[in-house]
């Protein structure tokens, strides 16, 4: 009998627990018996609690309450579900924090179908507890999000991270497939080995074989020295094959052979090398459709797709946007860029964006805003035009109050001079040369007016040479006052 049973039976009725044991043995379940006295007096380390998924409570000859029993069980085996043999009158009045682990009851004579159903419910409870525990412990911390779709991803990752099997990560470009791959490596038995990524779509087809398997000196024109490939570099660790859907068919055949035999040779070499690696692949393409079209091998697909993980697009988990903003801004700060803060209206506008580029598009936007408004506050009007999905809630904030700026001598550019709107392109387009000239003319007039017509001072304010300013004033037909 296993020292780590999946079912623990605590019952003082010996004949009943033996009958239940026979039923569990028929269902191919490991189990272990205890009477209530033995259970309460046993040391935790003797029970192998980490393997217990279900506890079955019978009737006790001791004056002990169900509440006390479940409290004790939750302390010793927090991930185990509990069912009772027959009814316990106290089950109706248990506090919510205890009642959550009590998933049902069964009665003798035991029905195999009913018992199997309880075992399945216990498995679901155990899996849910393990997933929540990993989330609470900060596992996969670089994978940001608390939406249901991300909880599903985390649960799948927790199930496969410690198993040395191939994983296929699917999802649109920019959803964070490499982040998932790195997290799986960091929580695997190979975490002390290297994580070696390669983008199969970014390397020309005639060079991909050499990149993967390496080559010997003189194997082909230009091979002036021997070189190790990614399979060798990833020895003892993880090889991440990004955009596997872009791999040419001839290379798919060679990759399949390596995955099947766990052996390979360098190009031009005769020595057989061991492929001591774990393979994680990723793609944004529909590989099943590619199989139908004949552009991806079905046998390779099943070799890679041992455990699939699908990354949701950002538009399907917009509730994660505030958390993503905090995480990405923290990363920018660690890279030496200034941070920005967002008004609620700006976040509301971003949550209405469709995000075709997913998290990568969001990171790109934040980097741009951090450069434009270092340590500033971003409202709707500071967002680039294509991210403005709601009206500016406080347009008066952007009205020009300075009389000098509203001087009639400044050309009317339809509001294009507003600092927050410099990058806004009108729906019907504009003449870029004329627009830039109007901005330049306006700024020169403001500088000249503020310096009371002293050209040298105006040139200093504009940080250009005096002669350059004079030439520009002549160009626009402007006179000194």
C-alpha cells in the first residue's frame, strides 16, 4: 500500500471501512484506514498527508464534534476534500470556512457510481486549492493578471511546470507566450539549466538547420569553424521554439526525428549527440488548419502538443489592464525611463481599445508616453488619437488662458497648436509642410513678442542662431516691432 494514499478513511466501524476499502480497491484507488483515536493521536509526518485528496469521515464513538474534526483536517491536510458516511447533524450549521471543504456524503451500501462521483469532486477541489495556493504564493509572478482566463492559464502552468514534457503555447502575437515559456522553465526540474530561445520565423530556411543542430568546420561554404547549435546550448535546460508554424517542412522532418530519438548530429559531423532538453514551442498560427493545408506535419504537431496552453488576447481580459499598467511601468522604470500616471478617464479609454497588438502594443504605448510626459499625468487628451475612445471629460483644462497665445497675429491652425494634440491627424489629412511652417511661424512670433522685438533674445529663447532667426522672419514676412 502506498505511504501517500489518495483516500483517507476515518471510521470506528471496522466492517464498514473494510467494505468501503473493497469498493475503493475496485476503483483502483489507494487508501488508508484510521480509527478516530488513532487519527487524533497520530503524528502528522506518519500519515503522508501531501498525497491525500479525499477524507471519508464515519461515525465516532468519541464525543467529538464535526466542526473540530474538519478544523483538524484543514490544518493537517488543507488541500483534501471531506465527505461523510451518512448524515452528520452538524453539517448544516458549519461555518462557511469549514463547510467549503465538505463536498458531500455517501451511505452504505456503497454505490460505485456515487463513490466515483465523489472522487471526481475531490479531485476538482484539490486542483482548485493547489491553483489558488500557487497564486497566493506568488508563483509565475511575472505573468500579470487576475482575470478568469489568466487564472486558467496559471492553473495549466502549475499542472505541467514540474513535468518534463513538451508544451505548445498558442495565442495571438504579443500575448506573452515567451513569458509563459520562461516561467515554465523557471519552475521546472531544469530551472538550473539554460533557457535557449530561437525564433523559427526570423532565421532563413537555409540557416535554420545550422542554428538548431550546429555544424562542423568545412561543412558548407563559410563554415570556417565548428559551432554548437541551440540543441547543444540548451543541454540540461529548455529549448523554446518560437513561431514553430513558420518552420519549413524539410526542417519539420528533422525536428521530429530529434524529438522521437532524442539524438542528433551536427551538419557535417558523424558524432551522435544526446538531446537532453525540454522543448516548449509557441505559435500564433492555427496549426490544425496548416495540417489540413499540408504545410505542417501532423506527427510533429502531436509530438509538440503534449500539453497545450492557450494565451488569451488582451481584449478578452481588459480587467487586467490596471495590473498590466503597473507592471509595465515598473519595468520601464527599472530600464531608466521616467514613469507616468494615468487619470481614471485615460484608463477607461484604454479599456475600450481593441488591442490588436496585445500586451506588446500596450508596452509600446507606455514607452512612448514615458518619453513624451516624463513623471507626468496622462489624461484622455494626452493619449495618441487612436487610443482616444471617449471624450475628454474636462476640456476646459486644455483651453488657452494666455492672451499672448490667443493674439490675432497667431495664425488659426484649427487647434493643431495645442501641445496635447501635436500628434493628432485630422480625419481628412493635412499638408504637413504647411502645418509645420505654421507651427514654426507661431513660435517665432511668440518669441519675438515676448522679447519685445529684440531678435537676439528671441533667438536665445528658440535656441537658434540670431542670423537663422532673421532669415526665418524674412521668409515669413515678419517685421520687428
